[in-house]
C-alpha cells in the first residue's frame, strides 16, 4: 500500500489530463534497487513497481515505495496573475451566478473534492499538487474594488467561494479573504459564504455590518461527525465540533448561519444525516442543504485510492451505491441530477434529509439577501440608477 501522507488527502500526484508528457517510473531499475536494499522501507511516495520482487523476498509490506523530495509535500503559495476577481457561471444546479475565489487549489485536501480537476487546467495535478500548490490572487481586493465600482456592475449576491475554500489554512496568515470581505462591506454588496473552516468566525465584525443590511449568509459544510473519519477525509479542515461551534458563534452574533451536509457519501456517511442535522439545529442553524458525492474526472481514481487505504471493507459498497445513483457510472455530469443522483438510493437519501430537516425546523429556505443598500463609496445612489 502507498503510505498515507500526513495532513494530505491524496497519496499520489497523477499527471494532469491535459499534459502531453507523462512521467513513468523505471520499474526495472526500481526492482533492482529494491532487491539490493534488503528489508523494504515505506518512504514517501508509492509506486506499483517492484511488487513482485517484494513478495518474492517475503516483505511485510504489500508494496514498496520510492523516495520523493519532501519539498513536493510542502505547501507553496504561488502568485495568481488573474486580471479579474469575480467570475460568473450559468449552471442551473448552482444557486448563484457570481463568485469570488481568492485561492485556487485548497490546503484542506479533502479526498473527494470535486474542484481537484480544476488544477489540471493550470498545468498541475489533481492529486497532491491541488493541496500543496495554492495559487493566490494577491490583487483580488483591488480588482474587486474596481469591479464593484464600475458602472456596469449590477449589484447581486457573490458567493465565497464557488470552487475552493476561501477560509483554508493559508488565509489565517494572508487575510486575503478578509480584505475582500472588507470591500464587500464598504460597498454593502451581499455575499454568501460556504466553508469547512471555523476561521470564518474571525470576520464576524465585518459580517455584523453586512447583516445590518441583510447582505450576509454563512454556511458551514459538515460531512461527518466522526472525528477519525473526518481527519482522514478532510485532513486540514476544521474538526466537526469546531464547525458546530462556529455556527453557534455566528448565530449569537446575529449572522444567518446554515449547515450544508456535503458531500453525502452513500455507504459511508449517509447514515449520519440525522445526527448532523440535529447537531446543527442545536447549534442554532436555521436552514440546511445537502449534496451527494460526485466524482468528476481524476477525482474518481483519487477517491478510490482513498477507499482502498482508509476504508477497504467499505469500498465495494460505496462504489456500487454511487453507480446506482449515476446510471451505472461513478459520475453523471448532467444538470439536474449531478448534485442528487437518481434511483431508489437517491430517493432514500433525499427523503431522509427532508424528513429530519423538517423535524428540526431546517427545511425553511435561508433568508433572502438584499441589494437595496448597495452603494459606491464616493458616489450616490443616483449614480447607480443612471449608470
């Protein structure tokens, strides 16, 4: 077995699907190296090479490993030269049109993250690269200010983030998201935040100002209440109890807070839905949503590798349930079904969620966000109507 990377959700770094060149290990040389080494040692990066040689020598390890420079596993902040801050989408499955992602890549390292393949567009891997090479939009606050001040900007809800988590660990030091929230507060433009990190409570002072104008909502995403499972699935995200505590702090401060049970992993975490909703309601959440696991592109193999390493006895059940939800495949990209799935198991997941959400008063839609208080500092409301 490949070694678990401490603090990382992926164990491998496969070549991106857009790359023309692919690096493959020299298996013959690796086997010779293993044979001359003697007792097998599990080091940093695993490979399938030399397995037969290992078995022939009676190694206690199923699979030998080759070394990888420790620098590969170190988190790096890479400047992102983007010229715009706000992006737009036309997906009918997503409840917002505009979003802002201060970071590309995510240090949380969630093994199942649907955003992993986006790193392949940048020439990186959806595996370890996604959680170690984080592109930082250093000029995001300045770009955001310029875009909100432009006459062509029509006030609307902006999601933080639509792809990767705006409150991932790197944010604690860089405060890039906080500076963006300060800009939104200055313009009183409504924002909707979803995160797995309790760091979001750091910005309650800014959220209070937005809440006065009905321009803020925050959702904490919770996959499981099992701390051991959560650490394996989401190695650098906040623990479940910390996210629940964040909901408590937000609601106590008058900030609308909800819970997103996501992703629901059939055969692994689906039975936890009632407990998660009950805990969130007790913490003060006023609404709830859910998304069923989806495995686009390379995430399929990365998550399968995670199952093999962390939950091998559940692997067949999880994969077969996912296939039953997706028409015999592990992923169905069609709008309207990709977030929920189809079939009897999808109906069971949906029915259970709705029943328990109603029981705890979480079946109400979150309060609508308002653009009525939007302003352009230095201008007037008349400028907005004339612009």
